[in-house]
C-alpha cells in the first residue's frame, strides 16, 4: 500500500489480499486533506517480479443518521496503472 492516505488502510497480504479500513465519520474526516476522499495505491507483485499497480479513491458520503443510523457509505473507484 502506498499513497497519501495509505496508513489508514490495512491489507491481508498473506491470505486474501483484502484491503480494509475502519468505519469513518463524514463529519470528522481523517484523510490527509480532510475532504473525505481517501487516496491509496495498491501494488501486486508475482513470483516472476512482474507487478501491477492500481490507484484507488474511497469517498465517504454523508447519510441521514436519523433515517439510517447504521453505516456510512463507501464508494471505491479504481484507476489502473501497470509496470
């Protein structure tokens, strides 16, 4: 993991490769520039030293807590780069 907000994410690189982050509060952004858009880059490398990277943004959107007091909404958008 790399990128401006990569430290806020974890990756299970031994088994599944799943990337996670703790639930975020729209009213209290924790990303670097505090705009609720979390930026990171994920790079995978195989045994032959071939690698590919993908840049991601995770956007936290506001929800009506009165109508939906459960979870914040995450929107993940990839953009590919490779090497």
